């Protein structure tokens, strides 16, 4: 067999050598796990049933270095005597890879099989030495259409077209069911799509209906049977009340700590530092650094935020005695009424 000839079930041309060498380095190495030339030859032969002459190996490795394609040679460390070797320098570090995978694992909007496929694709970008630290829970959503939904919504946005879809909700049988009209027929929603966002570990579509005076939100994992209406042009967002001068996604999302539609107001509340010594951190976690603190003492601090009133009601209930809403008075009354109704429910037991 001549120098350039290799065997891979059948005789393969020598130009394949460089690709097989690169694949071995991608699969088995990183900056902490290097291979000697002998190791590379063994792995190429073991995994691809290909024999490469050691001189041809060195020539191909030098060519990979010249190509600046991520292949690196690390010589022996003269200070420690640690052996050097060849490895593939990855664009994504293990720490970055772990963050991406943990993000997928903690997400609640991707079905189990789809999430596993995505994780596998990410892991394939790393070496065999990378191991994810978390397991994937199996009690995830049922809707397998979320990727298709994203593609169709993106296409509709580009074409400036409306979309139509059915919307699903869970029943007590733990299965998703399409929402229906009064006559029992599947309800069809027709909207103008503007943006897709992730908040509270869920994907949402921000859109509007022609007869609505405000923007509407739908969970993408609850959307099914989506259709792009190529002949129906999207409602310009400037025609939606409050957006005549345009739409800034960041400004829109800040006051919507939950994805509720409705009135956004300036809210002032008293945070009780004795009831919850981490309350200031919780406030910043939820509202960001746009919150304005004032009148601080050892026990309390006042906080002023801009927030959706419906969301603020539930947020205040979540933090109980740690938070007391002061203004606006109308929201304070709503919270008092809600607390009274809750107390009534529990007192009647």
C-alpha cells in the first residue's frame, strides 16, 4: 500500500486523510485533553478502519495548522515536563456549553424528545470528555409544533402577513385540548404578529387583533395548526393605541413581570426588610435596576416601579407581608378586596 492509500471498507483517496484527522481531533480533544501523533493514528484506524502513514499524518497536521481551522499543537512544558500534544481549540468553552445546555434543561417550552435532540447537537460541538451536569425532567409539554410555530411566525413577520391558529389549554385529564367557541367548534385566532419573547421560562407571541385596543400575548407552546395568511396584511403596530411612535421591545417588557395585557402604572410599595431580609434583592430581580428606592430605614424602604397592574397584584400577593402597595389607591383597594376574598374562601372551610 502506498503512502497516500487508506482503507475504509474500500480504498479511499488520500485527500480524505485530513478530514478524518480533523474529525478525531474534534471528537476526542480539547485544551485539557491532547493527543500524540501515535494516539491520532490509533483512533483513525479504530474508528474509521483507515491506516495512514505517519509521515502523511505529520504533513496533514501541519496543513491543518496552516489553515487556522482550530487545530493547535502544544509542545511539552519545559518547566513541568508535562507532555504536549495536538488538540482542537473550541469556539465554545465547556462553561459556555454547560450554560447553554442548562438553559435548555430548565426551559419549559420544548418537548422532551426535541430538547434531547437539541442537547445532543450541542454536545456534539464539544469533545467526548464533556459531560453535562444535569438530567432532563420528562414531565414536559406535549406540543411538538413549537419549532414549526417559530418558523411560520418568522415567515409571516418577514412577509408582513397575519397568521391564524388554534389555541390549546390543559384539561383535568392532563392532556391539551383546543379551545372552542360556544357551538363547540375549534376557535380560530387571527392576529398580526410582532415579536417572539421568552419570559418566566416561556415563549410568548406578542401580537394584536384588529378589533383590540391593546397588544395580546399567546404562549407559543399552546399554539397549534398555525397558518400564514399570505393575502391578509399585518396590522401596523402604529395603529395600536399607545404605539403611534413605534414599539420598543425592551421598554415594553420591563413593566410586564408576567405576560399580562392591560394597564401599566407607576406603583409605589413599602418593602419590609425585617419580614424578608432579601426583599431588596427580590425587587431588583423582578423589576431590574429601573426601580427607585427612597425613605429607607432599618425596617422598611419605599420602592417605585412601572408595572402592569394585574401582574403587580399577583406579585404583591406572592410576597405577602413583605410588601405593602401604597399607590395607586385603586390597585391597593383591588389587593385588599382580593385578600378579603381569599380569607373568606379559607374561613368557610
